[in-house]
């Protein structure tokens, strides 16, 4: 009779536990919190000391995800290979395991280190699989005081029922964990890709001036020093800023860009520092400024020379104190931001004219980098042109093979007032117009096709100009035939003897075109 009463009491207690678990699941708005509360219910109601929920991660590892009675360090240590230890064996077999005495079971690894020797000798361990559609997605386990085998079997049945009740939740959490891990991997991949993309040697060129710029980038990037990029519009200052950020210790944090000249003067301050609701007409709600968005990362202030004089005072104060105040607020916010500024304006002249504060100039001019115009690095033109040929060929789904010799001559002769940006636009336009995979001279803008605009007025005799034209034709033929003189001669409708004579007289080496 006593045994029957005990069994009845146990059944009643377990029914109460299941009802409470059901209530937790029914009211759950957060999976993690719900699963933790279920472990708490099991431990408190059934005198269990530790409760853990472990998830299968990938195909070969199972790790504690949520626990009651363990510290975070102990949770982090709870990792097992599938088939390893008790937890790993339950995942592999999809069957529950009972350890009557933890201290006497050699398969019990106690990776968490959460149990004393005394606790191991007085405790039992139960571990049951959590399965969804016959797929094991995790385990539910608990330490409980040893009473007798029947009580252990009753607890196994209870944990098995609870495992079935939470299986859907656990599967959802496992998928979320997997998605998070995939996102983390993708983020790391993108970070690596950005570092490679914006490596100085990949974006700058091989001219001596740009090699010097690349060296400066490599030196300043790891520091937190403020950088001032000088140079004409279109020279690639934004790419240099990207290279500095993605090779800095802040590369995993935001890079926020602000083009000062594109902002209305009345909104510059609000855009930079943010504003509170009602700070000005139209401010219907509070807004975070660019400085706060860049907290922990880098703020790129493009065209800093266009910054209104009134905002310059506030920017100087921010650079000095590393604190901002939103427009319409007196409350200060501490920020940690690295500043990279850029300008095509002669700031020294602007200081002399009173349009740019001298103290702000010295605050920004910690590490100046001059990005030279394209006309000062002629050797980079073909490298950049080939890069754009590949880039925009893929963008417009065209198989672009090369740039013709006349087109190359036009590119090399032009003075490029718009710098790299103008070259990029020219190549994209030419690709759109091309029908044979070759950029020809007539595909280039009119500004490159007139001698006056390119600074290449016709000079010399008719004979010299005819020789120059003949040379272009012969070089084109050699390129098309990969340096094969006989084929090149046939292509031009002449004999090999005459073709050989003309190459020698024009000092053309067919060998250099063999590939």
C-alpha cells in the first residue's frame, strides 16, 4: 500500500511538473527564456541540482546551449563529439542513458567541472535525446539524488515527455543558431574580401607616386591617427579611405561616410551630431547622427573644406573631447571614432581667407596623404583601364578582349581633368558601344578624339604622320596574330617580304607580341 501511495504521489508530482512546463511553453515569447524556465521547473520541483539542454552543432559536435545551475564558463566547456561521453552517446544512439552513480561511470567525462567528488558519489545522471521526426537535434539532461531505480525510471519517462514537448522549440533554436553561425562566417568572409579588395596594391597602381601612397596607408592604417586626404576630385580618395579602414583594428566596426558638399548647410550639424525631437522645424522624432553611427569604427568626412564655419567650431570640440551633443539637447554622449577627412580645397588658402578654422586644420592634418592626379601617374592609366575593362565587361555581360592601339594612344595622350573617375566613365561608355569585344578609338568620348582638347595638336610633316599611322596598323595586325609575321602580312594584304621590311624600318619588334 505504501509503495502504491508513493507511486501515486510521484505521478501526481510529475503531472504537476508537466502542466507547469506546458504553461511555460504556452506563454513563451522567447525560446531561450522558456527553455531556461523549463530547466528551472525540473530542478526545483524534482530536487534536481543541475539541468542542461545541449544542441547538436553541425554533424560532429554537441554542446551545452542552456543550463540551470552552471556558470557561463562551465557551459562553454560542455562540448562533446558525437559518440563521446554520455551526452555524445545519447545523440549517436538516440536512446536515453541512466548513470546511477556518476562517480562510478568511466564514460561520464564531466567536461564542465561543475561537480565536486562528493556530489558525484551522491548523484545520478539522466540524459535523454530530443528528436524531431526521428532526427536527434539535442539532449536534455539532469543531475538528481539517487533514491532507487524505480524513481530513476520515472524521471527518465518525465524527461522524455518534456523532451518531446520542447523538440519543436529546440529545433527552431538550432536552426537559428546555424543561421547565426552562417551569418558570422559570411561576415568574416566579407571582411576578408573587403581587406583583399581594398588592399593598397590592388586599388592604387604601380606608379612611384602611388607606391608612396600605398606605403603611407600601410603605416597609418593600424593606428587611430586622424588622416587628411588631399588631392583633386576623382583621384580615388574614397578608395584610400576604404583601404585605411579595412586594414585598421576597427575593420570589423562601421565605416560611415559623410559627403559634406551634398548636405544642405542648414542640416549639416543635425546629420553629423544627431538631433532631438522638436530641435527644429520638421524634427518630428529624435535621430542618431553620423558620429554615433560610427561609434567604435571610422567616420569619413569627404569634402571637409565645404564644412560651414559655424559647424567647424562644434566639430573641433568633438575632436578635442570625444563627446557629442545632439541638436536640441544638453546631454553629452561619449564616442570612440576615428576620423578620416578628405578635400580637394587648398585648406591653407582657406585658412588665410578665413573660411576654414586654423585650429581645426591642425587638428585634422595629423597625417596628411596626397593622392596625385592621373596626369602625374601616366603609367597607371593602362593598368586602371584594363581593370575597368574587366569590371564593366562583367557588369554589362560582354566579353571584352582588349583596348586597341589607337584607343590606348588617345588614353595616354589625354590630360584627364576628371582623373580616375573620368577614366572609369570613359571605359564603361566604350564597353557599352563596343560590338566586337574591343575598345576602339571611336568608342571614346569626343573630348579624347580631338587634338586640341587632349593637348596633342598636330605637328610634324605629312610623312611623319603617315609613318605613325602605318605603325599603328602594323602593331594592330601583330597583336591580332600574336606576333606571327606571315599571318599579319596576309591580314594586311601584303607580302611577307614587304611586311618584314616595314617592321624593320619602323623599329617594330614582332617578338614582343608573341603570347
